[in-house]
C-alpha cells in the first residue's frame, strides 16, 4: 500500500442512514480515500460512472489517499479502516465490508440485469492475433476456450463467480466436435491468461473447468490490470517475457486497443461498488457525493452526511 497525493472520486451519497452497531463511530473523522492505479479497468469504470473521467488516468486530480494494486487490497483495507472508502468489482463483494447503495439502488446482480443499478460495466477478453501464436496447438486451444466462454457451461461458471453472463443457447457438448485439439493430450501445453484482476476469480474458475475438457492443458494466470490485457496479447509487450494468450479487461477497450478482426469480445457484465467498513453509518451515495469525496471537496464524513 502506497500513500501519495492524489484526488479520488468515489460514490458516496447525500442520503445516509445510521445503522451501525458501533456507538463509537465518529462522523467528524476524516475520510480516508482508497483508489486503484491508473492501469485498472475498475478505476476507469468508477471514475467515468461518477462523472470524473479525467481522473481515470490522472492522479493529480485526486485528493490525498492510498493507491491499491487490486480488489483484494481494497477489501482488506475496508475491513480494517473504519473511516475509509474504496471501490471494487461487484463480483468481489463479500460480507466483510459494506457495499453502498448507488442512487438508492442496492448493488446486486438482479439490479444490474434490470438496469436499475447505475455503475454497470462490461467484462471483455482479447486474444493474440490469429497469425501470432507460437504454434497451431496454442492457437486452437485458445479458440476453443473462447468458444467455451459463450456456452451455457461457461455461463453457469460466470454466474457462480458473481458476474452476469451473456445469453447462450449451446452447451460445450454441442460444439466440442468443432475443436479437435481438445481430443489430444495437451498436458505439456501452457496457455497464459492475464489482464484485469477483477476478472481473475472468474478466469480461474473457467480455466479450471475447461482444462480437463481440452486435453488437460496447463492454465497460467498473472492478472495485473486491464491495460496489460491488451498490451500483453497484441500491444507493446506481446513478445516480451510477460506475453499472454488471453487477456481480460474490466472496461471497454480504448480506441488505441483495437485488435485484429475476431480477437476481442465480451464475456459478462459486472458492476462497481463503493465500499466502507461495516461500522460506517453511511448506506447510500450518489455520483456527486463520490466525486466530492475523491476530489477532496468533502474531507470528513459529517460533511457528506450533512
């Protein structure tokens, strides 16, 4: 965890309800800000969702706070810091922290599906250009994995891991005959996955389920941020030591991340959730609240509540 001077934007609301069982929680305390680094798709989606898109890649716009590498770090911080605020993927939300309502709407899968929860974002994937694989086996396993993502089998896994899959009408059994590579022994083959850490849990579950269905290839995961998802498959690091076969981004791809035809797509929907400690009295935030917090206009919790 690294402390720096920066302006952060988070989703805190004007209608806050006291529901803490901790009588010692003190709203006069300063708000401690936690944000992701500039390579994070979660940060990009959050800042854009609260109307502070300029801060997605510019730390100078944020108030003093902590830059955290991943969702796990934000969760750990909110579990222990009674006066902190951060944001994570809905797929990472657990019972150890409080997920805040956004504009009065609970952060749930059902509310993402019915479009009432405002901080919705896509989970996307990108693979190497089809003429840029080391060999046909690695390319064909990668293509088979992408096909698996879009089956009902893949959708069930995505749902179990807390995201919202796209509609699928086929099973893996329906299409596996199209992928002969999965009938051979691939135990000596390693397929490398990376990109967004918000998608890491889902990617791990998908590859754990799919590897036995495709010759027992070895999945290798190294999730370091959405920007690396493209950079290490088709971008500036595609031929470096950290190259990947499959990358993930928890945001739309930028104009500078347009891959070759047939190499990019969406695997699911997710949402971003502002989170606080369980003792925090706040329950709801708006985009305006969060922007004022992360830009430094609100420095204490009573400013927000008031």
